[in-house]
């Protein structure tokens, strides 16, 4: 939440900026190409967790227990079914359970299961609906089996939304610097970004600039946050030029149109 904390510390105060722009590198885009889109660019992100509390006991006598493992498995399946069947494909979401922690020995039914995962959406409306569904599914399925489900949602970044006017300005500058092939429109992505907090306060836009190394295939390069990621550092000069030109263009005449 770096940007949020910086805003709380006065980043956008005295004097208040008129607009904001950001560039993010990507090894999965051809070197020097700038990609973005007007409107929704990146997803919101929340961390979700759940504790399924049953009743432990001897694995040879599961009828004397309330085994939380099959209950938790049913919850994971139900969450995936909810996303697939209840979330519109035109306003998508991702809910991935990444950690399933239970048990200590081969002959003991554990007393509880811990689940951990991530929730991503491209709109605040779907975000709120999916948050409510997560709680309802965890609590409801656990209760149906005589167990207790405790759902927790830790709010993360909001949806990153570009101002179309700011996106047009970035597009014009990218083409001016590198020709028509230097700009491409991208689909929304389910990654998340703390610059979204800035775009909630100011008109602006974010784009990605490709840094795929020479001779590499951007489609198969190790992605962002991968220990094997490499970049073409010469593109950094293009990124600096892009930032400077965008600022100069905006200060000279504001947004296009």
C-alpha cells in the first residue's frame, strides 16, 4: 500500500498535482513498445483466508469427529464454481486458493483447516459481490456439516482505472517518439498496482513499456517478479524520454480534446 501511505503523508497536497502518469516495465513486451488502455487497466486485489473448525479425533473413527478436511475441499470447489457460474464473463474475477493447511499425523483427524488465497476483480461492484459470496460460502458450507467457518478478507489495492484523455496523451507521445509500432492497446490484466490509489484522486494513466532483451521471445520470457527475469536496460532511456515528453505535453496544453 505504498502509494496509499504516501498520499496519507501528503503526497498530493500543497500544491495539488493536476494529473498523474506512470510507466511500469515488462519483459513480456517487445523492447521499447508502450502498451496500455483507456478505462480499467488492472484488477483490485484482496487477500482472503478462512478457518474451518471441526472436531478432531482418531482417523479410524471419523464418525466420532467433524472432519474439516472434506468440508474445506467442498468450500474450495464451491468458490471456483461460484466464479465460473455466477460472475459475468464481461466483468471477470479470479479467486485462487493458494494454501491449504491441516493435520499433523497420518492417524489423526485435525480439528481445523486453514485456507489462504487471493481475490481479483476488474470492478468495485464485482469486488463487493465476490467478497459477500466468499463469506457466505465459507460460513454456509461449514454450517451445513456441523462445523464453523470463519472468513476473513484483508482489503488490498483498488481497481486501476485510466482516464481516457490521459491514455490518449500517452499514446500520442509514444507514437511521436517511436512510430505507430511503438503503441499497442492491451486487454485488462488481473495483476494489481498501488498507483491505483493515485488514479482515484487525480486524472491520469499508467502504461507498460517493454524491456524484453535482444533476441528473446517476449511471450516466453520469465515474467515480472521472477528470479530469472532479465531486461534490456537500454530501454530505460526511452522510458525517461517518455515521462519527460508526457509531462511537457500536458503542461503545454493539458489533455487532448
